[in-house]
């Protein structure tokens, strides 16, 4: 047993944290008479060394979740199965208790996904799909609960996802980028639905011992924070089919329905909007606008002092996103296969269409997975939306270890690889789209 423990701690991201948490866990097991559980002590150590959030959750739930370390876990997480199971198990006498039950179930499923990822049984892409399906299922359950408890109808509101949620690319700590639309039949209906959305947002974001369900971001709705919480479908269509700036077209390439009404309001509305998103663009104008926006984001948000910014910084995730936006908008009017909400799938379709070479696609996909894995390692600690890390080797030892760089010079080796990959991404962007600097 002691040999297994030492081997596990030697592989943990943060060895000191892992050892301290394990000592506390073994003490609790002895006090509660649980015995030595789980049997897969190595995997427990990995969680203790990786995530303070899930360490707290394991201590909070005790033997009720410790069994997940030894039991077979699903290799995929279909949304329909998740929402049926989660909704059927929501227990309590009132809305608050049932929402707390939903938060608990979300954490349990998320823990199972983390265990599969840490075990190497689930790659980065499939992990993100699982986390997206979980988010959709939790959102559906929350909406359904409030509909039943407050005698609302679920036929009036359709929900669109934006960003990573739209692309099935959510990570630990990702928020929900949402737009709510409705048929817009009467002002009275609008007032009622706004109250319904306000109640939904309040319940989803409220803090509890089990944490919040999700953070929600609605800044991408028409007119952003000054816009209404729920938009009439005809206005949503009008807004996005009139002249809009290129950055708004870029954002709308990452939009899909996640909860629709029985008449398909969201899909029908988005089908109309897509024709405006993917119209014919002047190539020079499109390129200049995308490069200008990329340069602006990097200048304003991509250079935090003493840190590397993996999302907005030079050669980061947004280089790859913007590159795919460029080809999708330039050629999407004639090639519907490019009209995907996933950055990874957009790269694959660009290769299939001959827009980028096979080696370029392969390198960009590998870089994207590398950056998203860094993002995962940063965020899983406490499920916070973090996208930057220190440039100082001594400050990033756990991060380097999470990326497979252990040993005395692991941090330096990780930084070397990060800079090499970020440089390669920037070179691909400037070769395929244009110079940023």
C-alpha cells in the first residue's frame, strides 16, 4: 500500500497538495470506518494533486463518490441519457433543494469525466464533448424544473448556444454563452418570459455548498448587455441579416440551437441568419478586418505582465479560431461543409476542401489540443475561467507536470515547447491569412 501511495504521489501534478489531502482522506476513512477506499488509490491521488474543487467535493460527499474510482465509468455521455437520469434524480421538497440536487449530480458526472481524462481513457476532444453534453443536460433540467414548478410553458422559449458550447468544446470552468429567443407574439408574453429567464439565471448562478451550476454569459445577444434578456425571433433575424461588422459574423459561426420549441423556432431562425453570415465577402476586406480584430484583441488582452495568454496571446487559441473563421466566411457560401460550429471540424473541412494542406491541418489540430489541455489543467484546479500562466519556470511546476514534463528541468522544457508551438501557430496564421504585426 505504501509503495502504491509513493508511486502515485510521485506522478501527481502537485505532490505536496496530493500528500496532504491523502493524509486527511485516510484519517477520515479510519474515523468513519470506511476501510481503505477506493482501491484505485493512485487515481484518487491524481485528483488530490490536480483539483482543489474536486478534492473539496470528494470530502463533501465521502464514500458516495469514492466508489466512482473503482467502478466502470461510461466512455461517452449522451445528452439525452444525462438529462433523463439527472432530472429523474432531482430530489427535494422545493425548487432550491431540487436545484441543489442538480448541482450535486452535475459535479458527480463532471468528476467521472475528469477520472476518465486523468486515466488516459478519454482524449481532449471527447472530454470536451462530454462536458458540453453535461452542460446542455443541466440547462435543460433547470429549465424543465422551473417550468413545472411555476406553471410556465416550455414551448415559448428557444435557446441558442454560442462559443465553445456551440462547438462542443467546453472545458472545465467554461461558462454558458446563451441567447434566448421567442416567437414575439405580444408585449405581455415578453414581460412574462423575461421574468422566467431572470428566474432561470438566478437559480443557475446561485452559490451553494455544491458550488454554482454554471456561470452564464449573455453578452453575445443582439446589442450585448444593453439588449433585452430574451429577443423576439423576427428581431434576432433582422439584426443578423442587416449589415453587421465582421467580428459579429465571426461570432455567429459559433452558434447552434440547444433547446428548441416544438415548431423549431431556433433552427428556423438560425437557418435564415446563416444565409447572411455566409454571403459572399470581398476577400481583401474580410482578411483585413479579421487581422485587425486579431491584432486588437492581442494588444488589449493578450499580453498580461509576466504571463503567457493561451487564448488571446500570440499563437494562442484565437489564432486558430480566427484562421478558421476566415476560411469559413470566405468559402461558406459555396461549401456548406464549412458551416460547422467546431474549430476542430472547421480545420478538418478546410483540409478536405483543399484550403489548407494536410500537414498544416495536422499541426494546427495538435496545437489546438495542446492549448486546450493547458486550459484544462489551469481551470480544473478550481473551475475558474483562467487562460494565462506565469513565464517563470519555478511558478508552473504543477502545470508542467500536468503536461507530461516532470524532472528537474520539466518547467523549462514545457515553456520551450509552448513557445515553439505558439510560434508555429502564428506562422500558420500569417501564411494562410496574413501578417498581424
